[in-house]
């Protein structure tokens, strides 16, 4: 009879339908920094979040001051939220998901696999991405939204229209419905941290040992372990970071009631893929190793273990390759859905790992429910002594069972009361999850381009909304403003003509400049005849040399010598006539005659141009 039951359970592997698979493994919290909190669909209150916790549609996240959180999808998309972010996960489907962020900052690194879509909704906009892209979304408390596209193409829409934003551009949407486009600002600490995180999570060398569905998790494995080759299983992975002596799989973490089942949440940074995909085996001289699933048989599971539970304790052991997992759903090959197949007995001898030292983990029943550590004394291996149970423990979940991690959150880190009142069901109705790119989410059904603000222009939309009730009141107001227009004739008071009259008066003062007193000097020709050549030396009279300082003496002769050079007409006549004329420019004193002494010629200046002229003659 026992053999018949075992054969019946084995045959169910061939007829089980993949449609029964659970969707709890679509997304997980791959990074937790600070006191990030989560409100699941099962618990309508905020509890501490934990790394490697699966999240689904209907869950909410709150990131307090000093915190960060990262959500990862199996397709390799990362959505990160900074401190002050309040997020509702409205939908989670294979390859696609929808988030609603009331406030805060988000950074998205979308893998861009064909058929996938990510939708981010804010109070004033809806953002969708269909191809590989990196972009940021910032929402302040008033709902003002800014989408900064680092690379790729992102579709953005508001209630008044929609548009596409290319990499290197940013679009801001205000409450009036208008948008403005600008270039990207300088890289801040938030973006710098995200870029560093992207580089760390890039595919590593170990990806070649994983099926395509799990290659996005290669960085977790390579950063915390190594790959080894065995003749029985090929390349398998073993952790190199162990925090306790006598460690075994499914030891550091706890079972949490999520989505109608007990799900293992590991507190180890690498503890997502090895505990929800594949099996574990103990290899001599290596230790515990994880065997990845083969291509085409990648199925997420709540935790592939065998169970034994009594009124006082609960025990589990990791399953080895080829061993059957009994669960409430279909979780791939070598699994039985006990909801459709009745299994009454499981032979313990089928579990290979129960013979490995420290392979079985035992906790008290109270610790299993509340998460509090309590000592339990079990001398013998429960799997060799007790009856192996089919499926998870039949223990009714309590509030403590739904907490991923047991710890106290300070009151200052808890979400504001206003955010607690947000209802996810109402958000789903107002913001549907639309995968088709041509179909709008909140924009008018008639395709319409999003209105943009001109630089320096004020939005006109508020006035348009007020037109139906203010047409009669607004129309007379501009007429009153037009009445002051006749005051513009005031410029007729033209004081400018008076200014024009002043301009001709200014040259009248300058007119005395051309007045020349040279003509009266023509009457002194007889004095020049007495001394035809020596008057040339009178150009620099000795009395003139004594009065001014030496620097002035050098400047004025240069001006005097340069001035007569262009006026060469007088040179044709007797050159001696010019001497008295030039002398007349000096103060009119009768001291000119004593300077001319026939017996005592004045000292000649070697540098005088007149002397040079004389020498040439």
C-alpha cells in the first residue's frame, strides 16, 4: 500500500500544471538599509522589512530618514527608493510590475527584455518604460514630479497629454498640468550611489554556470562564494562567507507567513536563489554546495525542505537533487501539489541529507511562531525517530509569524499618519496597469501631446478652468486697463528740443580756438631783414628755457617742430619771416630785440632740425 501511494505521488509530477505556480517569487527586497518598513496584504500594519523578502501586489514600503531599499525582479530590473519614499506595489506579474510613489525619490534600471514593462505612477503623472533605460523619478509633498532620463527612452503622461523623453533630458510636471523640459542637472550623491550599485550587480563570470532565468543573480553568488566542478553534478556553488560554526542551509533566517504559505527569508545577502531554486548537497572536502536547476526547469519555491513537527518543536532539512518537495502548489519537477494529490506517508530514508552532521535545524514551536530565540533539547535526529510530515507545518499563523524580522522601530522612523490612510484598492481603480504602449493610463483617450511651458511664460490652464464662471466678470476688467492708455500722450511734453538748442551752443565756446593772431606779425619784416639767418635760432629763446622745467622744454619743441612741417607753403618765401610769427605766439614783450645780438650768436642745439637743414644747404 505504501508503495502504491509513493507511485501515485511520483506520477503526479507528470500531470501537474504550471498554472498552479505561486507568484510570490516575482520580486524581492535585494537590499535593506536603515529601518525600512513594509505593510503586506496579510498584515494591515507596518512591520520591519528584511533582505530577501518577497514582495507582491498589494504591499507597501516606507523608507524613513537614512534608509534605502532595492527591489529586484527575476528579469534583472532594479527599482531603488531613497529616504522619504512612500511606495505602493499595485501589480506584480511575470516580467511586469506597477508602483505608485506618493512622495520621495526612485531610481530605475530597467533590463528591457521583450514584452516587459514597468509602470511608475505619481499623483500628477504616469511613467512607463518598454526598452532598456535608466531614469530617476522625484516627487515632492505637493506632487510636483520630475523625471530625469539618464539613458534610453521613457514615456511620460499627465491628465492633459503624453510625450516621450530621451536620455539626457528631464521633464517636470506641475499641478497645473503643464510640463517643462530641461537638461540633466549635476550628478548628486543619490545618482552616484546608484551607478556604483549598478556596476556591482552586473553579470559576472559565474553567470555561465546558471540557467538563463537566474543569470541576473550571478553577482550575489560570485561575491559570496565560488564555483566548483564535481563528477556527479557538474558545476555547483559553495558559500565562502559563513557566520557560524556548524552552519547548514536554511539556518540563518526564519519562516514567515506570506501569500498563504510559510516562506523562508534568509538574512544572508546571497540567500535568495540558493533557497528558492535548486537543491543542496554535501560534498566531502568541500562542504555544503548548491546545485542549480537545469535549463527549462527553473521554478521558484517557498523553501525546498522536508518537515517534521511535534507539539513542542519544528524541524526541517534541505532537500538533495532528485528528492520530492511536497507543497501547496506546483513548484516545478520533483514537486507534488498536495492540494490536488493526496499523500499520507513519506519515507524518511529518501532524504539523503538527514545523515549529514548538523544538517537538521530544530527550533521550539514558540520560536517558530514568534521569531524569538528559545533553547530546545532534542537528542536524536527527528527525521529518524519521528514521522515525516507532508507539506508545511500545520501551525496557525499569528501576528509574529508575519513579521520578516523581529526588532523594534523607533517612533520617529514610523510613517506619517497621513500616509497610513492611503488605500491601495482605490489607487488600483484610479491607476490601471496598462501594458499596451498606445493606450493611455490617465491621459485623454484622444491622443494629445502634453502641453509645455514656454520659458518665462505663466501657465494658462487655471484660467481656462475658471472661464465658464468668470467670463462676464473678467471681460470688463481689461476695458478698465485700456482707459489709462490715453495718458500716453504725456510724452508730447518734449523737453528734447531744448536739448537740441544747447548742442549748437557748445561749439560756440570752441570757436575761439581757430582764431589766429598770426596776421599782425607780418608787419615785422624789417627786423627779419637785418638778420636773415640768425632769427632761426630765436625759436628757442633763452628766457623761455629758464622759466619752464626741462621736461616741458622737450615736449613743446616737438610740437612746434611738427606743426610747421605740414605747412610747407610759407617755406617758399623767406624763411626768416616765420621766426617773428612763431615768436608772436609767446607773450608779447619787447624783449625780442635784445635777444638778437650780431656780435654774440646764441648757442646752437646740435639736435635742432634747423641746424641739420642748414648743414644740408
